[in-house]
C-alpha cells in the first residue's frame, strides 16, 4: 500500500464548500499530501482567508480558488474549465458544500427553505457530478465523492428538509456508482456519511443546542479519514460522532423503533416549543 502522500501527490482535488468546516479541512489535508488543490465556495471572502492560509503554509503548492454557487449549473462548467486550465487535469471531485435545513417540524417550516436546501445540497451535487464526469473519464484513475450525512440513513424530527436532500444524495450516488462500475470502473464513487462534526453548519438559533450536544468530532479527523478511504477504495465512508452507531441502527431496527429512538435523541434540545405552538392549517393543541 502506498503512503497517502505517494498516492495523492500531484493529483488535482476539487473541493466545494471549502471556506469552512469539513471542506476547509479537506483542502488543508490534500495540500499537506502534495496535491494540486482547487477550492470554491459561495462565501468568497471566507474562501480568500482559507486560500491565504494554504499559500502561507504551502508556498509551492498549485492552488486554484474561486467563488462558486454550486446550485448554479452554468457556473459549474466555467469553474471546472478554469480548474483544468490552471491545474492541467482533474482527478478527484468532492461535492461537499451544504447547508442546514429549517430545524423545525414540517408544519412549521418554510417551503422556500426546503427549495434552497434541495438546490444547494442535492442539485449542487447533481450539477457537480455531471460537470465532473467529462474530466474524470479522461483519467486512468479518478474519484467522485459526494457528501451525504448520517441523516441519509435516519430521519429524526425537525430535519425533513435536510434529510430529504441527504437521502436524495445517497440514492443518486448509489445509482451513479452502479452505472460507472459498468462502463468506467476506473472512476471510484464514494458516499460520505459524516456524524456530528464540529463546524459552522448550524447557524440558526434553534440548532445551537443540537450543535453543542452532537457536533463534537474535529473536521481534520474526518478529512484524513476521507483521504484514507479514497486511497483504500472504501465506497461508503461513515465517520464522526454517532455515525457508526446510527448506521448500524438504521440497518437493523424497524422504522417504528427508529422513529421512537430519534425522537428521544432530540428531546431537550429546545425544539419542543414548535410542538406546542399552532401553525396555519395545523392545530397542535387539542
Ligand atoms: N458538520 C456536521 O456535523 C455534518 C454532518 C453530516 C453532514 N455534513 C455535511 O458536510 C458538508 C460540509 O458541511 P460543514 O459541516 O463543513 O459545514 P460548514 O457550514 O462549516 O461548511 C459548508 C460550506 O459550504 C458553503 N456553501 C453553502 N452554500 C453553498 C453554495 N450554494 N455553493 C458553494 N458553497 C456553499 C458554505 O459557505 C460553507 O463554507 C455539508 O454537505 C454538510 O451537510 C456535515
């Protein structure tokens, strides 16, 4: 088995959502491993900060940093064309960018939030995968990595919008994987299911207690695990606080028990108020 450095040196790695959290940690890990790194994010000023740190710590690295809203299909074409020009080729694309949902029960949540979550988390991954394939098929080895979640296995209360996007990523990627296995087996397709990772994903007031309780694994740890899993061609990557336990529970428990258990897990997270409040068209109080 080669070392991680031998394996990834001079390969071009594209990471979306790289201005923060898991994406920033991936960029840093692949820079350490001698890769050419192409990063993008909708938050251009935070991305510039990450690029500055990378350039300072790795002055000789090949780095391409540019703003990209992953939910814009046309911008994907331009972005990857620019990466290919700057880096020469594209070997690995990691569709990591994502946002949280409303963190509210279905009857209290806004459909515009659901649409945005699907646009960024699901369609961002779709556009990224389709735009990447023409580049990846040119290589003798390549990898496409789509970041789902443990909420691509189980669906607790107050996560319907987020879970819809993460289950969809899983279904789409598993099918794409089976297709490429038939025609381009040299392209590895991986699904990442992070558990609770200590990042900035939870920006809403109602999700802060969830963050405190669950988001405890450091982003660097999952970034290293992802790199190792790509090298070892491990298709499903399950890592982080509560991840393995949740994955196993989703495989062995009935839906009835999963619903009960996930309901218990979110008790005391300050979300109960939504269940005591009437919403238009949905009367909670009896
Ligand atoms: N943190 C966790 O516990 C956890 C658990 C499971 C899955 N995930 C997934 O991991 C991925 C990374 O999340 P994170 O935890 O590092 O969050 P984060 O908020 O720290 O980083 C996400 C990055 O994506 C960027 N982004 C948001 N919308 C974008 C868009 N339209 N186009 C381009 N970039 C955009 C943000 O600006 C941010 O820099 C997400 O897909 C998330 O759903 C995270």
